[in-house]
C-alpha cells in the first residue's frame, strides 16, 4: 500500500496499476472466465466486487487469438459473477481494471484511481475544454526539469489558470499530494497510517521552498488561478498578478527560473505573425531583465527561435492538443 500510494503521489504519474494476476496461453473467453472465477476470492479480500455498475474495464489486445476487446471485458465480468444493478447508482469509489492481452498472455491490473492521475480536481476548467490549461503531469514535469536546490524563484509570465505555478506549489507541499483523493483509499485494509510515512519519503525529494509568481494579461484567468490555488491547498505558496509580458520586471534578482506554457498552436495564433511578435518581445524582456536565469518552455520550436535565448537541453516532444510542442530548456 505504501509503495502504491507513493507512486500515485508522484506529480508526473498518469496511471498507477496494481497487478492482480497473469494468465498465460489464454485462447478462449470461457478459459478467461474460469481463470477469473478462481482468482477473484483473493482480490475480494481488498476490493469491493459487489456490483458491476461501479466497475470500469479497459482492454487492449495485441497479436493474440482472443483479440476482441469487448469480448475479453465481458468474459472478465462474467468471471467476477456480479450482477449489473441498474437500480442502484454507481457506488463510489469505483474500480478501474486494466486487461492486457499480449501474445495470449493476459495481465489483469487494478488502477489506484478511476480517473487519470493527471486530472486535477481543483481546476474548474478542464484540460479538454479548449481553454488551453496545461495537463497537470506535463506542468509537473516542466517544474521537475527546471527546479533544483539552487533555484529560489519560479516565474510564469503566461500563467493562465495557474497550471505551472500550482504544480510547483503542490510539488513542494507534500501533504497535499498524500491527501489527494484516490480510489485505492476505499480499498479494504487501506491504512491511513501509511500517509505519514509516504510524506516523509517525499521530503527526501530535496526541493527547497521557493517563491512562485504567475502573471497573465487576462484578469479573468488570474482570478481563476487564485481560486484553483486555493482549492489545491497552495494559495499561500503562489502569487498571481495581472500583467503583460512587456511590463515584466525582475524584482527577485538572481537564481530563478522562468517556467511557462505561452500561447502556441494555430488556434491561438492570429495568422502566424502575432505569436512571432509576442515571442520576439518576450525574448527582449527576458534578455534584459532575467540574464542568467534558467528557462523551460512548452512551445513550438519556430516560436522559441524568436526569443533568441540559448538552448541547453535536448528537444523533448509531447503530443498535445493535436500539435507536437517541444519542451525546451535554456539559459537566458
Ligand atoms: C496557453 S495559455 C497558458 C495556460 C496555462 N499554462 C494554464 O495551465 O492554464 C497562455 C496564456 O498567455 C496569456 N497571454 C497571452 N499574451 C500575453 C501577454 N502579452 N502578456 C501576458 N500574458 C499573455 C493568455 O491570456 C493565456 O492565458
């Protein structure tokens, strides 16, 4: 439990699975059903397997005789031998099972959370809403790659609803990560006592307290960022201000990093020229005010080039929002 909780609190995680069983040489649904029947008593010791309405199943099949994913999921549920009770609302917490059939070897796992770990319940705007908030685990990854024990300040000049700044705050505030709602906390035998020891483990991450400040030109998103930080339990660690990049001045001195997800992609670009100008201006401000600071940006390479900032990292590409932006690090 301790290990599972520890992994689930890592801010870059999207899914943490506990392996339940592995079956080799499975060629029919009947065979799978009977294997599940014989294993389930063991799972019942900690999972609540009373009603299929609270069970979700995700299945993949590769190069296997049994390759119909729905048939595999149905055979699994049949093996559990639990009835679908449509009269009772889905009980919470729900269980998310993963079934992988690879070369006729079936691996059954249960997820510690029924929704992806990158979803952040404190956000009112979802990552799928089209308003460009950043996925929680990508924002965390950006912070992880740019923060180190010498960094004292993190500034995001295009903070939007606060993704990067809040993730940096959450990274520092270990209790918030450990207290997060996870379905595994509803499993029988979950011991809240392990949370203290996981918190201690996280303290070994060696990140000092830093000052975190986000700016955005849009007053509405700045207000949303403040509310998100409040809900995330890090409002006292993060400051959000309304402001445009041209007015950004370095009030913090040395030893800082700029970590940001500025506008990029066709949807936010008024025909191509607007964003090139914005990045050109951003480069001027950064080179004048933040000389020597580290920088990590999620953006398109053609836009990064407009800033004329020295790049220090290998390119890391993400597939995100239908585009493949790069996470680029450098020294200003
Ligand atoms: C891609 S969004 C950032 C999303 C953010 N990472 C989040 O998680 O919500 C880019 C932001 O840059 C802001 N922005 C655009 N031009 C700006 C400028 N000149 N100065 C400051 N902010 C600007 C927009 O208002 C928008 O919120």
